[in-house]
C-alpha cells in the first residue's frame, strides 16, 4: 500500500507524462522495481520517459516548472546502464524539498522497446501508443556480474600492479595525499577482481551492485572483514600496511579467478612488484 506522499508523487510523475504530448511512455526501473530488495522511503524513484524529440526536454525549465520547489537540480549525461547502449539520452537528478530524490531520464520512444528488452528491472507504467511489450516479472538478470574476458582480467591485474608500485614510490617520497588518492585507484581494481571472484563462486548469477554494495552478502564474514581493513587512512605507516593487505587480497582473489576461468594469473609480475615494494618499504623504515 502506498503512503500519501508516495501516492501523490507517483501521480505527479504520471501527470507529467500524460500532460506532455511529446512524452509517449513512462517506465520505472531501479531498486523500487527490484523484487529482491526490501522497499523503504529512502530509495530513489528512477523513471524513464520515452519521447518523440529530445530537444523539447533538453532545457531543465520544463521540469522545474512542473515539479516546483527543488533543493537540487542536476543535469547529467545519462544513466550508466543506458549509456552502454544509447548516445541519445537526457538525465536529470531532482531533490525535492522533502529530500525525495528523482532520477529522470529521457530517451527516444522508438528506442524504448530495445531498452525494455535489455533492462530486466524495467516496468511499463504508461504507453500512449500501446506498442511496447514489457516483462511480466522483474529480475536482476541484466545486472548480474558478467564473466570477464581474458583481456579484462589481464588488464585488471596489470593496472593494479602498476598503481600499487606508484603508491609505494609516493609513500617513500612522503607524498601522502598523492598516495592516498591513487590508492583508491588500486582499490578500484581490487573491487573489479572481488566482483569477478564473487561471480566465479556464484556461476555469474548474482548482482554485486553498481557500487559493489552487495559484497557483504556474497563474501564470507572473514573475507569481508579483510576487505574492509584495506580502506586507507592518510597516514604513511598505516598506508604501507593497507597497501600490503591490498596486494595480498588481490593475489588471493586473482589466483582463484584465474583457476576457475582457466586464465593465467601474472605470478611473476605479482612476485616482482611485491618484492620491489618491500625493498622500498625497507628504505622507508631506515629513514
């Protein structure tokens, strides 16, 4: 059952589609259509409007006039999922005065069916032309962790080791902010490897989340604790500890992924980079 605020907001979103002749359909997606997520009032409303002409909605004034008082209005390039497939889309992030967040994207109506075919969470709320066909049941199928290609796996490893070496050099030269910032780049590659690791363990049938928010669900408690320990602190000594923890976790996961996918883990590069990092760390401790 919808609460009063949600009911009113959904009516407002629907009225926007009905009252604008250029809007031909309205689709909802995201967490609010995901059957695996327990709903609450904090989840964003993610709405896709299929339109005849994007130019009509390129100016944010049409949205501002309709939705009234806004705390924030941000124009963005397009949803990450949509950008994979469509160059022509407009996206607006709205924060209403009650802090409700709307994520509204406009795409061409003649591309809406293709979008519906690809987004397993998409739900048709309105189709003025009655031409679109949606799925009866929503699922996370589209958002499941993909199996990395051999090239993706190799690039992830290479990027990680190059970045790890740069972190060590930066720490030796007392560039704490530089090292902390690029440490997050290394963590990004660990995140990729962790996602591959989870995918391998679950036959690439689970959704780890766009920002890896579901890692906790699919990692063992011990593994997850080790993952949390690698988050950096802007302190030279602690960063050195974090760096070696990061490398060990990457090695553990990378070896498992390589074995399960029949890929080659760069053991020699791993060994030599870690050896060099220990040499740099040794010089650092002598200073």
